[in-house]
């Protein structure tokens, strides 16, 4: 039986973090040298945690599947990072950032964690500036801010359209400084294939060298997973090709609860799918909705003519265009939150008004803004995005509207953690997108970077000491203990089993099949019947995978197909979990929309009396249905209300 | 409009770092001009797997031009025949029906081949570890607005910091020099007051590490700037030389 004690400290929500720090146990410098911490992942959360642990004097082993820590997918974040600095003097505060984040998450996050996130947000900006992160500045030399969806203040710091890149490079440089100092051992092109448990605690990992194919045993007094989200379950997503949920699944299989797996964010402004060999979807920044108007033709025959290539969007008269967001949501118009905008696009396309060759696209039109502000002003604001669009689509968005469609972008669900970011497995921690903690059912723009760095720089360095303080006399293990040997053998057997299948289908072809099932039944709009079908179809895909996948090559040396196959095995498991969780949650909230639970106008309808909890799934064994446990959510400060954007 | 083209590919295949490599020729019948170059590689690999052969190993990840992972030498140019793009942003509409495309890994002493088109770029990490940071630890730093920074300096630092560490500059340089990469980092940090403190030491240590790892010297051919997908300027190299000289005079 798993223990879901969230360990929320005593006191009013604004004093909890101070109270925690005042009472927590510490490890003295001499003892830190005797303790090893394994950090898996080198994105914002992983790199910032590993660097900070190293600076404190712990021995750190840091793993990444990439050739360099700097490749982690945090690097692709465009928009910015939120903080409650209130530099623009527009009424922001820690309380307001906290409140907006809980509300934006549709009241499905834990208050105490979100408040701490808002509290440390300001420290993150200070830290990054000290590292030399080149944030955008005003002519007076001070930092510039911009506004983002879901907030009435300007609290977003940014570095051109490359904020994620610059923050990651900052964390990467701090990490490399520790590598140079000898406190961090870096393992590149190395994948974690299992977590080693000794006496009920996480004590190490089994890793696989992706270049040689060799298995390695690594001991750590504690293990931190910072391996990102599982959006690639859908095959097509805005995630990088290598992003995967495998470390999270290994944790789940060792007893870590997986919380709210069905909470996945669908981003409304992505470049649409163009053909069956599409490998990933490219995000166009949310900021475009500030000046772009979203529409589809009013008449079905116009939409059909456009799809057949007989009509151009610029030939459609103003009166024949349906600016459906402005029509449905006059108060927020094109700036409704991501989940609302995505569902509205799907509704129009399903009704037969979609454009593009596939009919799965809507227009994002800058004509009105160009007329109002001039082309130069639009170029100054969005030039790099327009150029990116043109390179991919070969259309000039200054002359003709962009085509966009929603795509899977971020997963709010993940490994369940308590206030200390510890999972239900003692000694196993989870940080960043890999955990479930702060965004509830929907994440606001510019909050992912904030959470990743908060966990790594300012939360784990405190909370992990509280755990390690009891371990100071625990000697290092050699890796030759029975638990390590057994775990390595088990991992090896899994890889050999995959290689032995020798079927007829490529890994990608099966992954695409899984992705289509996920998108059709566990995507933007879900219903009971569809989810039940999805669970059956995923079981069929699992059978097909384990009987018919073909992996050329051997276990030795680099084998990319083998890597992909082992990750797909885990995606199949995540897909099943997502469907089960979505089926269980009989309400609509944030990114999770159940068609049975909507208002008369088609808006999401929460069921607070029944579902104000985090659904935490416990693994029961291969081919057995997982068991769900509840962590009830109580709101002491935030007033729970229905979101309204009309 | 998108159409389908057929291609002949000459691809470098090499089983391991110490094995001998060779070109293999493959035919692809229907490739949409709307596909990206790496999606074309996916099509090739799907075909190879379905024929029971080993797919071509190549590095890639974000597929939106920012992670710096993709690294192909296409028809003699790093990141192929388009300007200001990484290989993942290159699209097949840049190629003609029936064309033969030659695909090689980065070729440079500093980047040994691991397999097929994948090379080892750990040397870049080692150069950063030698000094490409400000020596501040987490916590205890001043308020972010305590120190105003002139906007032009901040903007110039941002331009230098936009380097994605892909290695195209080294791959295209006839000397295999990493000067553009090193100078981008030295400039980024030297232009900001936070990084100014250690500027000359940083230049000295990073250059020493670069030399130690077998990268060549800069002879100002300017090829690196032309092929840099992020448009990092060679004026950074002048700034690096200045910092380096200052450090030498101090010795």
C-alpha cells in the first residue's frame, strides 16, 4: 500500500516554506562529502539540481541520453519565465502569482506547493542574471517584462524568442563548472533502464551506455528523476524526438505513484500535420494570438474549395469569414486560454469548416494588425516566428494567413511527489515536468521554466538534505550487491526479449498507431465509450508490439531502433494509464475534457464535489489493472470558482 | 505546391569509431517536397528496416532548430543548401527530382565518428567546463535589477549567446578550428558585467583547452560565419583575441 502523506508543513500557506526551512534537518559539510546523489536528466530541473548539489559538496552523478547536457528539450521553450518581481509596478505579488497558477490549473493543484513556487520565483531571476543570462532589457538598462495568457499583469521575463535556451545554457554552464570542480560526474549518451531498490529505498540505477550497449550499475544515497514529460506517447507532439517517459515508468513499476496521467496540455498554435511521414509538430509561440485573428470560412463550400486547392484564403470576403473565438468569447476573443482555444478549433474542423489539404487546420490572420500597425511593427514583434513558419510551410504569412492546429505540448501529470518532491518510494525524488505537482489540470504560459528551475535551484537543495541527514552513516555500496546484480539482469533480459521478437514491423509504425489511438480517443475531447475502446486498442497494440516488432542489429554497440523500442514499450504503458485516468475522471477540467461534462454552451464542467483530488495510480504488476488512490485537495486560501471567458 | 520527388542518396556508413567507413547508395522513390530533410532520413530508415537492414544512425532531437543536435554534411555543406538553418529546418523543396545527395558526418579531428553520421562532440563540453561560466553558486546573489546593463550590450551578448553548439563552424573550417564557438561564449560573458570579472582568465583557459583537444588555428577564412545556422558573427573572434592578449600580458 502506498503512502500518500503530502507532508505539508504547519501554518498559514504563506509561512509554510519558512516554517519548513526552519525545522528541516541539515547535513554538515564533512558528511556531504560522504553522500552520493544520482540525478537523471540535464534539462532545467536536472542541470540546476545537479549543479546546486555539487556546489553544496555532495558527490553527484548526472545522466543524459543526449551527447551533451545542453541538448535537453527545455532548450526549445520560446516565450519566457514568470516571476513575481513586480518590476512594472502593475500590482503583481507572490500571492497573485500563486493565485493565478492555482486558478489557471483549474483548481487541481496543491496550494502549499504552488505558493512555494511563487515565493522562489524571484530568486530564480536573480540567479539567472548573476549567471549571465542575457534577458531582454529596457533602454534604461533594467529588465523588460511582457504579458502572457492567464494573467492581468506583466510578469514574464524573456530572452528574445529563446528564453528556454538561455536559461538552460545558464544551468548547463553552472553544471559544467561543477564537472570541472570534480563534484559532478557527467554521463552523456547514457540511459537509465532501471531503479535499484535496497531495503525498500531507492539506492541506485542501472544505466545503459547508448554507444557501447553496455550496462552499468550506479549507487546513490538518493535518486532524483528530472526526465521531463511523456507527450510523445502521442507520437506527434511538440516534444523533441528523444523525449520519453521511460524513467518515470521505471519509478512507477518500483512503487512510485503516477498522478493525474490524463492531464496533458494541447497547445492551440502549432503548424498542422502535412503528411504521414511527419515526425513532429512545431509550436508557434502563444504570443502570436496577441495580434493574429483566428478564423475559418463561414460556408462549407468555401472550406471545401480551399481544401481542393481551388480557392485561396485571401479570396474569402470578410463577411464570409467566421472569427469563431471572437464570436463565442467576446470578452477574451483570440486570447482565451490554451485549452479553450484548442477545443474551439477542433469543433469547427469536426463540423467540416477546416482548411488546408487535410481539413485539420484553421487560419491565424495578421492582415488586420498589419493594416493597423504596419508590416514593420509586426516584423519587429514576430519576425523570427514568421521566418520559421515560412521555412517549414513555404508560405509568406505577411501575405496569406498562417495555418495552425492544436498539438500535444506538455504533461501536467507525472510522478506523484510530496511537499519535499519525494515520491512514494523513499529516497526517490522527481523534479520539473517529470513530477505532477504545481500546474494542476492546465499549465499557464511561462510557468514550466519557472517550475523546473524552482525545483532544481531552490527546493531540492533543501528538501533532499532532510532525507539524507538520516543516511550520514550509511556506507557507499559497490554495485556488486545482489540487488544491483539482479536489477541489471532483469534489465538485460528485457532488451534481449525485444531483440528476440524479430517480427515484421518497424518501431515507428507501431508508435504511430499508438499515437493515432491516443489522439482520436484520449486527445482533446474524450468520452466514456471512446476511452473504453482506447484501453482495448492499446492492449492490442501492446500484443502487436511484443509479437511483431522488428529490431535490426544487436545489443552491442549503438542501436537506435533498440532504444526506440524500449521507450515505446513504456509509452504503451503510459497510454493505457492516461486512458484509465481519463475514464475515471468524470468531469471536465483544464486540459481534460469529457464530452459528457460540459455546460450548455460547450464549456468545461468541473465536478468539485466528486473530483477535487489528485488521482494516484499504483502499479500492480505486468498486465494487471493499476489501483487508484486519492490525494484530496483542500483549498484554504483560493476561492474555487467556475472559469469564465465570455 | 508540394509534390513528390525521387532521390539517390550516397550515405556514409561506419560501424564504429575504429571501423573503416564507406559510402552506400540508396534510392528513394517518393519523397514529398514538404518533408524536412530529417523526415526524408526517417523514410530511408523505415525502408531499410522493412528490408531487414540496419537503419542509418544520425543525431537529431528537437527538430525545430534550437537543440544543436543535428549535424549532417549535405552535398559538401554543413546543414545543407540553405542559409541560416539547421539540418532539421532544411526542407526537400530545396532539392530537384532525380537529384543525387551526398550525406556525410562532420569531419574534423575534434569530432571523431561514433557510428554512421553520428560524431562525438564532447570536446565542446570540455571547453565550456574549462571556463565558460560565471563563478557564482546558487543563492546569495544580488537583485536582478541591482546592476543596469546598457541595452546594446545586452542585445549583443544575446546574439553571441544564441550559439547552439552544433559544431558546423568546426566542420566547415579547413583548419578544424573551434574559434567561433569559443569566441561566442567568451563574448557573451565578457559583454555583461556579471561575466566581465573573469573575462581574461576565461579566454585563456578556454583557448588552452581548445588547443589541447586538437582543434586547429584560425586563419580568418570566415567560412564559420557563413555556415553558422544562428548567424554568430566573426567579430566575436576579434573580441576573444583581445581578451586573450590581455590575459597574456597579465602573465
